[in-house]
């Protein structure tokens, strides 16, 4: 059950990331960009930290702090792709793990968190009389 939940959440986050990228690519093309989607998506031609997008710079910062030495610009493209896709997929996996680990209430018990009856045993969603605007019964 948990593994299925994780798989569904990762698939959903991959589709969400792809949808976001498609939207950003559409804006890029509308503003005069001419790269094909695959090259644009994979940061084809990225060879410097000066032109690197945010995910690459975040990946660089994390690696430099962990490794305690400067990361070569030749890894800019790789770090951009790993950070961009890795963050989304890892967030999806984490959500799937949490959602799949929850105890699910049995359907035959009714709505979770909904009280079974109101004051003095009257049903919650139906009163014995008509309701006035003030909420009292008549």
C-alpha cells in the first residue's frame, strides 16, 4: 500500500514538473527563444555558472558545502537537471510516503471527523423542525 502510494505520488510530481516546464517553454518560445524542447529542458549548452539557472546554483551550493571544495562548471548542466527533477520527485516520494502511511478510516463508519449525532441524540444533518436564520429550531 505504501509503495503504491509513493509510486503514484512520484508519477504525479513528474507530470506536474513536466507541465510546469511545458508552460515555461511556451513562454520562452513566445519571447523569441528558438531551442527545441529537449535541448531547452536538459540545459543543452550550459557550461558556466554565470549562465546557470537557479536549480544548478542550488545544487552547486549544496555540493560545495558537503564536499568543502569548489565544483567545476562542467557539472552545471548535470546539477541543473538533477536538482530540478530530483527535488520534484523527492517531494512527491515524501508526500506518497506520508499519505500511504496514514491509517484510513473504514468507509462503513461514515465520514471521518463528522459527529454521529447532535445535541440530545438528534441527527446532525437534520433537525426535528425547520431551521430559522438564527439556527434555532421552530
